[in-house]
């Protein structure tokens, strides 16, 4: 008995083989394209945030009267009650929503100590006076630094070298490492860049001039420096 294959069956078989070959090629291409690429490394970026303390928006007498009107609606006039009148539910009082908090001040770096964040949110330039509370001589340096910051209309922050929560963070953020000057002055510009560092005692005029220069956009040495007498 001879079996013959019709031309139609041959065509169908050929099409099936071509489909299987195309499917295999597509699978190989997808497998190659799905290989993970090598990850790229990026330099760390310091995140800027608003200070955690926020101020609430002030309300005017008109807005307070409007809120009171909605909070306590006027009572409807009484009408004669009919015998078949159904009991009505008591009206519920609605309270005015408090005003949404509004952020104020400059953006600051999130990795700075909270006291310095607060000062930088209020001032573009902040004078940080570093001192040792166990040294009586450092009190004069602190007084001169505070007076100089006031003359330059800059912010002021007093930092003890024994306060690890503040001094420890500032030490870790010093460019090039090292320790905080004791006594000394650090001048920061918002959002928290160290613009100038002065080691040792500085008088009122020197601190005021340095803060004014930083406020004008100038930068000074941030490494260990010695003030000019």
C-alpha cells in the first residue's frame, strides 16, 4: 500500500517548521536583551528640607466671623407642631477646619544639627562660635563673636565642644576632616555650606567683616586659619 502526501500537507508542514525556527530566534534575542546592565554609581547628594517647625497662617476678623457662622448656624424659626409630625433628628454642629500649616524660611541641609538648621532657616548667614565651657578665656571670644554677628545682621549659634549632638555632627561635616577650632568661628551660608573658618580669638570687627563678606557671596578659607591681629 503506497502512501502519498498531498501538496497541501507539505505546505502546512513547511510553514510549521518556519514558525518553530522563528520562535527559537525570538527567544534567544529576548534572553540576550534581558541581561542586567552593570549599575552606575552616583556621588551622594545632600538633601535639603524645611525646618521641622512650621508657622500657622494668621486669620482675619472676617475669616473668623465666617468660620463662626458655619460652626454655629442660625436656628430656623419655630412653626406650629402638628399632632402627626414626626420627630426630627437634632442638628449636628460643624466645626471649622484649622488653617493648614505654612512653611517659612530658607531650605537647609537635612544632615545639619537642628539648632543650626533653625538659624539658617531664619538667616542667610550664621556665625557659629565654638568654645570650651571649662575655659574662662573662651568667654571673651564668645562675646566678641556674638557682637560681630549682630553688627553684620547675621544669625548666631553657640556650640560647646563638649556637646556631641551638635559639635560631633559639625566635626564630621568639616571638609578634609580635622577637629573644630577651640575657640574659633565657623560661618555658614544657607542651605548649610561652610564658607569661612577662623581658628583662635577674633574680635568684634573681624567677625562682623567676615560675616559681611560671606553675606556678599565671598568665600574664605575653610581649613585651619589664624586671624590677623
